[in-house]
């Protein structure tokens, strides 16, 4: 890819990428041949000062000509709106289409996070927004992970992907600043923060919907929305789908997803409504944010070779206010099978000993129990898998019906399913079920979990990793493919 660093507001001239490629290739080759005239080739032992004296005037002339060409090419081959310093002129890796990011007014995203101390009464979210949504760097992991990977771990909050996605789309190689080139339009709205400030205080339905309606009014005024009815638009939503499906004024949350404008918009969420074709489940963020391909490979090998001395584990808390609480049953079972099970007590938003105790527990466990959390899904599912532990599910909705883009289609290849009814009503022993798996079965399932680790973590670099595709890349590739398929099948907005 050829990239220019610019700060320009020129109007785009549209050229075929192949034409641009050919022009640049021919000119650069011409310059390269010109520089070779009258110049002694440099060698590893050559003296730079001596070599420079042998250069002739042709080199200076062609050098200046190249600089002039690169400078003027910004008005020939690119557009720029001032909100980014990097313009992809051509990229053969964007066959599925280009991405345009709306430049929303700050009241719809960045301004919402400025009052991070006041969003939830008695709780600050300021740590959540640190490091582009990754949160603060984790502590206490020196004895748990390889020392050179300690700084790749963060205390990442489960509902932070809106900020993570926004940062990544702004720096993606397939981003275009000219909407005429785009096949997908990203709406960088921080729906989580727009709603959360109203969830924990007395507020009216109109208060909870005001920013959502304002954002939609803004985007509806753009021609690219009206051209497609929003069918080529998408967004990342920080909280769960149920928080945006208020049916009556006195109910929980916002009515955002029931607003007419949202009927064609693709929505990425940590938990989706399986009956809504426009919603796609994406992984909760874990604490691991690799900075390079090699860190991914190193971590995979680390979890592959771990000595695991516990058959299964459960990290979570009970729901004492719920009658016949299933999580409470698992806690009691784990304590009764203490030689086979390891339990980490969690209460509220934090586990008692933080990330280090959670990660250490999963690294020592062959299997990890994943019952329902506050809803069907849990951040713990992905924390467990990143540690190379095999998840045990009790509801299909916890993963199998959620993360089709990010997890293996063969559910038995990487996980165990024990129906909650069998445990609750028929007295099925989790310990006995898991004990039936041979060492080879466990090795094969773990290998599949390890294979999918890159697809369930969010990388640290804003531009992503070198060649490895992370959870963000998988999600964006899926969106671009969906929109391309829609276009090829002459899709018509509802």
C-alpha cells in the first residue's frame, strides 16, 4: 500500500486504483534507473562520505522531481478532510470494499466520556476509557504470565468495545475519507455512555432516548444514509441488546433498536437477539491485547504447554435473590468436589483478587464452567478460552447462537455442553461428565481453543497486527462481506 501523510482539504479526483498503481510503478522505476547513472553502488563496508561524492547532477534532478511528484500527487489521487493524517491511495487487500467513518459531533461520542466520574452514581468509569478503551495496565501478573507479555495485559471492562472499535476503524487500512468510495459506513456513536448516565437515576423515557434520536436525525441528513436506508451502515454497541429494546416508557433502558431508522442498520454487540438478523455477536474483550504476531504465537505456545492440575473451575458469584439459583448449585458442587474443582468467588463487578487470580485459575484448569451471567453470555467465556481452558456451557444461547463469526462451527470441537435441566432436575454430576474425557480428547479440544485465540482477542496497535486477524478484523471482514453480498443479490432495504 502507498500511504501519504497529509493535512489537506482537497476535493477528491476519482481514479482507478490500477491506473494509480501503474503510474507510480513506472515513475519510481524510471527514477531508480536514473539514480544508478554515475553512482557507485553502496556496500556494507563502503564509506557514505566517499560514495556521496560520486553522485552526479542527474541524481539531484531526479530526486527533486520525485519529491515534487509525491507532493502534488495528493491533489491527484487522494482526498482528506483533516480528521486523519493517513490516506490509503490504493490497497489490494480491500477487495471486499472500503470503509467510511462518520465524523460525528463530539456530543455523540468523545464528549460523553469526559464526565466519566459522574456517569454512574458512586462509581467512576474513568479507568474504562484509558488507553483507547483497553483500560489501565494490569498489575500482579509477574508470576502468572511470561515477563515480556506482562505489559500486554490490561484491566479491560466488558462494555468498552465502542471506544476500541472507534479507534481501530479510524486507523484501518481500508478506511477511505471519500464516502463515494465506501461500501460500508461506520457510525461511531457511544450508545453505552448515552444510556448509562440515565440508567441509575430517575429519568424519563424521553431523557433515555434523547441522544439516540439526535444522532439518528444527524445521520439521516447525510445523502449516503438516504441512498441506502441505512442498510450499508453499521455500529458497535457497548452494552447488551436488551438494554436498547424498551417497549414501554416505564421499562428498562432505551427504545433505540425499535426506532424506525434502525431497522436496516447492522449492529455488533457482545450479546445479540438471535431473532434479529441485523445483529451480530462479537466477543467480550479480555485483558490480553497483543502488540505483534509473535506475542500471539508466544502466548498460544505458553497455554499449550501449561501443566494443569485442576479438572474444572468456576469463576463467578451466586445470585441469592434468584430462587433455585443455578450458579449457586455449581458453587456447591465445586466445593463438594474440591479435589477436582477450583472456585474463585466474585461479587458485583469485581472478583475478590482481581485479574491475576482469575487468569491463574483458568491456566490451571482443563475445563471452565460457563453458566448464565447477568444474561446468557459472560466475559468469562473468553477469559477462560484465552487461557487455553475448555468452556463448559449449560445454555445454547451462551455462545453457540451468539458468536458464529468468531468461534468454530463444530461446537463439540472446542467445548462441552451439559443442559442445565440435567444438572438442575436430574442430578447430573458435572465432575462425572468431565471425568469421562480422555487425555487425547482434552488435548484435541484445547488445540482448537488455542487455534481460535487470535479471533477472540483485541490487539493493542490501532492499525492491528501484522498478519494475524484479531476479533476486530474478523468482525469488520464479516460486515464488509455481508454488505458485498447484499449488493450482489440486489438487496433492497426493508
